[in-house]
């Protein structure tokens, strides 16, 4: 059939054998269809999404952080805890460490609320990946003022078993928090940056391995280096993440408050 077609091209008067027209036309159609498909694929590769490989190193983790999408959250600036009037670290009626005061009332509720290991595990997971949690469960985020209360109670408990990092550890951060100035600045972003700085500096006293220590340093270094260009939500999410890492390393899930 191919020979007959070539002969026809050189000598048009020689007729094509029966069926050759259909074969030639069909072949041309298939070729055009293939070319059209190829052009379509080459011109639209941006529509394909290829999942990235798992983050296995601290440098990959740092690069990944720059690509995160952050979501607004009013739970970062609320000061009242559990709807208790005059509660919160800056309140004059808070009286941290005293048997009387809104701090004592809030602590009782907090211990009951986080009495379940399953709930503590969920909390830590939400803090370790705050951006994803916020995107998936926008109405379930725990206010950060409550997170500070949880940390305060965990550090208070940690004095007896050393899980607060001992001398030079998080007992110092608890004292700063109770002083209600460094983390209670009128500028919420400054308060968050101060918190990240102080918490990250002491993480070496409780970290369980080199990789998680690198992760903490990456968070602190990256946000401190570019905080002038970072949005509030980015700083707030980093603050949640370092809090989650501390609770996780302290054994909060197993030990409770």
C-alpha cells in the first residue's frame, strides 16, 4: 500500500488501490490529533501539581516555612480566659501563684479541661502545625492566652520533676510571664517576638534530639531575621509552634498538668 501511494505521487494518473484513500486520511487525522494533544500538554504543565518530597532536614523545613499561607485569627489577642472577668496575665486580680485571684480560678478550669490524654495530644498536634490546623478547623483554635496558662501550669509542675529544664530553663520564662510586661506589650507583635526569643533560647534544656533543636532554632532565627517584613499572623503562628514544641518535649501529653 505504501509502494502504491509513492507511485501515485510520482505518476498521478496511476489510481490508488481500493482503501488507500481511507488509510492515508486516517493516518493524517491521527497525526494531527497527536500533535494537538502534545501542544496542549506542553502549554499547560503549570496546571499539574507534583507533591514535594517529605521534609527530612532542617534546611528543607526552613524553606518550607517561607511558602506557608497564614490565616487571620482573633484568638491571638484575647486577654480574658474562660470568660472569667478580670482574668489574664496582665490583670491586677490575676495573682499568679496565689490561692486567691482569677489566676487560681482559671487554673482549676484549665486542669479539668486538659485532664484527658487524648485532648492533650490533639492540642499539641494543633500547635505543632498551626497553619494547617487553622485552615482545617478555623473555629477550634485555642486562644493563646490559654496556651500561656497551660505552659505556666506545666512549668510550675516541671519544677518538681525537672521537666521545666532545671536551672536556666523555663522557670525563668514563667517568672517573666508572671511579671506581665515582656509578653504583654501594647504591640502584640513585639510581645510575640519576645516570647519566641525567650522560649527558643531555653529549648536546649529540654530538647530530646538534635533535629528538634535545629527546628526550634530555625523558627526563631528565621522570624527574628525577617520580622520587619513578616505579617502578624506569621509571627503568631510561629509563637504557637514553639509553644507546642515545648509542651511536646516536656511530656505534657503523658504527664498532664
